[in-house]
């Protein structure tokens, strides 16, 4: 019965939970087997749906991309029965057709990070290999596209997000190589969130807010933090409009393919699971008894 009242998580900037639609909010300070998440989660209601907001970089933007505890963030949301996550994230455009303040809804990722061990819940005696050919929930992505169009946002439905480590922005050589590979946008945070959400059987979609042209467009100034944050203010208002429209339309029952992603992923016999590891992952593995 618990699954029939599943909640929706939103990961993004700390300003997102200051939505007038939320009404009264509550803070949830959660510890996880993987350590603390980026900040307290903010709970509220939008359109009759339970929503939990998590400021990805902490309130006040204190945490760099490579310092993020993605496992703790996703685990904390799953512990609150979140079965859909909408990520709001800043990205650089790698193609002329994607302009600053446009929205792109990624459908694919390319991994250029170096934090592999921290991008899975599994190991320590329980092996799982999730299917990740389609890393974004198609159903949620299409709902986001409909909502973006309905509120008048210039949106691109589909594209490849290349995930770099950061915190420095790209060199021009790196930016040109990413363009030649046909990637569409570049960011520092979203791929680990997508991998871990899939392992946690959460459907995830991303609102990628374009803030700049990276540094490949030589007639433009190279990307700087100052320029990015200028566009972020406008993009935050756009994201709020999309969220307010889409959240009430997300299904209430978690019965999408992403919600059973572990059915074909767990390879270690249940009888061989170390008790300590099984206990650590109880929030994710409880339906397997």
C-alpha cells in the first residue's frame, strides 16, 4: 500500500523550494548509510502531491560537484518513498541551436567522470548490473516537455548530456572535442544522479537549464561563474513554472519500467547476501524479502 502514495523528489538549486504553491513546508534531516545528504530535505504539497526538495549543492551553494554525496542524496529521497525525481541543473550548450535560457530535456548521457565507485549502491557482496541503455525515464521526460510547452518555454526534447568532473569549466580543446562527438550539453552533476536513481528504482527526468555556450563559441565570452549565475536567476523562475505544471500530472502509482529496474539486475543469489550489506540497502531491496 505504501507504494500507492509515492512522492516526487526535486533536486536543484536551493531557491526552488521557495515556491508559493508549496504552502507550509517541513524540514527532514536524514542520515543515511552513505553519510549525510547535501542538506535537509524540504517537504511540501503541490497540486495535492507530496514533494521533497533537495538543494543539490546545499543552501548557499557550499558543495562543489566532485564533493557531492550522490548516494546519500538519492538514498535519502528513496527513504521518503520518492519514486519520481525531477532534476533541475545548469548546463553549457555545445550546439548553436541551444541558446542560453533554453531548456533541454536530456535523453542520453556520456560519462567523463572519474568517480565510478561512488556511482553505485552495490558491491560488498551484492552485485547488480542495471540496464542503462535508456538512462532517462521516457515517460517523465515527455511529461516535462508537455509542461514546458504549455507554460511557453523554448524546450528541446531529447539530447546527450556529457558529464565532466569539474569544478573548472572546459578548456576550448575539450569543448571542441565534445562538439565534434555530437554531444548537446555539458554539466557536472546529473549522470551520477541518474545511475543511482535507476538502481533505487526511481524514475528520473532532467530539466537542463542552458546558461552559456561553454567556451567553444569564440565570438562569445568564455563561460564564467558570474555569467552562469546571471542566467540561473531567470532559469529558476522558468523551472518553477514547469514544476508547478508537471507535478500534479505525475502518476500516483509507481508502475513504470524504471520502478522494477532491479528485477533483471541483481545477480547475487539472495541466500548469499551479506547481512550487513543487505541491511545497508534495505530501503532499496525491501521488496526482495
